[in-house]
C-alpha cells in the first residue's frame, strides 16, 4: 500500500485535484450514475450511447445471461450496474461508483468504435485508463483528493492475480496504474489516445 500512497501523492502534486478544498458531501448513487452517464455521453457527442440497466439484483436476467456483476453486454449494447457493486463501491465512496460506471461505459465504446484489445487483461486495463480520462474530462465534475483515493483504493481492491485465467482483469498494481494514467492525462491533451494499448 506504500506504493499506492506514493502514486496518489504524485497524482495530487500533478495538479489532478483542487487542493485546499473542504471535504465534500458524498453524492447519492443515483446522482453519480446520472452525472457520469450524462457526462460521458457528452464527451462522445451523444453517439452510440449504451443503454443503462441500473441496480441489478444478483442473478437477474440480462442480455448476456444471469447478472453476476457489473458488465457491458455487446449483444444488446447495454451497461449493467449490479446492486452488490454499488454497495461495495460505497465502502470507498461515491467516486468509486463513478469509476465502475465509467469503466463499463468504456467497454461499450471499445465495442462501438472497434478498438477492443485482443486479450481480456488488455481490454480491462484500457477500460480502466479510459475511465480515468472520462472522469477527468466530464464538464462540471471535479475530483478532489479524497475522490482520487476512493478510485485508487477501489481499483487496487478489484485487481486480481489470476494471470492464467481468461477472466484476468489485471493485478491490483496494474489496475491502479492504468486508471492513474487516465486521470493524469490532460482533458485537452491526448485524451482517449493516452490509453492506446496493443
Ligand atoms: Zn471490465
């Protein structure tokens, strides 16, 4: 966790957050979902917007079968956000939920714009990076120091070490690094191109 702390400190000193602002009140899950979804649609010019199915119960039927967790389903171009993930995100804070939604939206854009990397781990790390870019680029959304910590600690938590598995999403360190790369990219800079992964 020491490395993680150093990374967060580096992000803060890179001007990623407004320093000196008082701790803000946490937004409700619905406010986060609406704000993030609207913001990313805006970034993409309201093109190829995926449908959002929100607060899905475990085992509920989705377009790609029973829902076991938040995911993007290409068959019906729909983002599913699972109830248990909303709960887990709020153990970190509202920004962690914003990260989940942005990550799944990124998968929809990888599919819609045909830049999905070949392996699962690459696709996942690219989605993490894109989520970081989105959260930095949404107009009217400012991430404070605490938000960045929420995102980083959550990204660390959802990393895995199942390198042999088809479902490997990247190690905790890789996921933190990927989302940090996106968060550090300037909104007016390379933007989504900062996340080019082959
Ligand atoms: Zn993913």
